[in-house]
């Protein structure tokens, strides 16, 4: 399954559209997400951003009970993009460190 988090753009064909971080996280918890693409600004920061999904993934990886999907960032917000890309790199390093040693 491919999950596309965005409040305005329509998901590409073959992707599951979600509008809020909690929806994306619920799919991630199922373990069937192979790829996820994240927007940052979702129209209501009180409900979260795409960065919040990355924080959830990072925490799940640290506990070594979660194998993250391929992560893409498609936000148009340059500062948020930089922060999100840094989070993706951290997740990749943690995955290699924690779970690659099995």
C-alpha cells in the first residue's frame, strides 16, 4: 500500500489519500504501508503536520518493532522540507543501526 498525506493535492493513481497525520499513522500501524509521501502544511497545525508522522515513525523505529516504508516528502514549504528530509535521514540511520544488526 502507498499512502499520500496531503490536504489539497489529490493522490496519484494507486495511492491511498489521507488528509491528517492520525490517518497516515493508523495505516502505518497496520504494517502494510510500503511507501508514504508527506506534505507538511495540512491546513490545521493543531491537528498536526507531515513532520508529526515522521516523529511517529522515528519513535517506532527506535523501539525496533517497526520497519519503515520508503518515505517521500512533497511539501512546497522549503524550511519544513529541510527539517523533514533531515528526519528521514535520521530514520534511515536508526533503521541501519537498530534493526540492521539482527
